[in-house]
C-alpha cells in the first residue's frame, strides 16, 4: 500500500524557516518524481515544486523560487521542502504527492502557519 | 504566468450530468488531469492524460479535451460527488505545472 506521510509543519514567525518532510512507502521511491502542492486556507490548490528521480532536476513556482528548496533522500525514501524567508502568504496545508503529472497518491498534508 | 480557468461552481440534481470545463492555451499540446477534493481531505486523482480513469474511480467520471478546453463529465451525478474539482496541466514553457482555479460541484 502506497503511503505518504508529511511532517514538520507548525507556527513560524515571518522571515523564519521551516523544513517539511515526507516519508514514503509502498512504491519504488527512487523511480518516481515527487511533488509538493499547497493549499492556503479556503483557497485552491497550488503547485509548489517537483524533483526528478535522482534529485538533479528541480522546478519551482515563481513565488517560492530562491526561498524554497526541494530535495530528496532515496536511501531513506524521504522528500523534503526547506522553506526560508517565510511570509504570511506561505500559510497553507502542504501536501507531498507521488509523480509530477499523474499525482496518483497524496499525503494527508501538514499545516504551516506564518504569523507573529 | 500560465492560468487554467474553471467555472467557480456547477450545480446539478442527482442523476443529471455535470460538466466542468478547464481552459488553457497550452492544452492543445499538454494533457489535462483532474482531481476531486472533498472537504477536509486530500485531493484524489479522477482522470489522467485527458481521458483515462484510474482504478477505483466510477465509470460515471469521464474526461475529454479539444483545442484549448478540457472537460470533466460526471454522468448521473450522485450526492457523494459533491466536492471541489481541479484540473492540472503543464505549461508550455517547460517543467512547470499549474492547477486550475477550481470548481465547486453541488448535487442537490
């Protein structure tokens, strides 16, 4: 059974940093692109970033470029999102998802709240 | 930046057909994907590569694409189909993806 479990969310002050993790199981993690998607309270889904199978190809939505870094550890079957210089606009539930287009499996999400 | 435009809401009676459109300039050359999100839950894939249905998704869900518009059709909508629906596709510039604006489907 495919499982994706996010962690690392919480309350952070504006300008602060947070690192999200996504633990994967039930599929060949090293063979899959991985994606982060976020959803601000009461808003729609927003594609944030994705990373290719070996971590060499990384792509970001313009609004997080230069502030967020996606990475992965295939040995630990884990996906990460390092978020720096956070603003209130980054407040959202962050989901990790398998693949880059099909997004056939999602985690339950982790809430990030940026507030003083 | 690239946008995928959906109607904010669609309302149908049980048993009727609901059609949700997704408009984007790159759709003639890029696949559309559709996700259903019920309140408080993670999204679920319901259609991929324009018209393919994942296992476990009821046959009443179908997809099509023509020109700059993709369409998700729910034939014989049921009360349990009430949810927000999002299209998703790649922009024409490279490896960036975007979600549509979302459509709230009401079945009552």
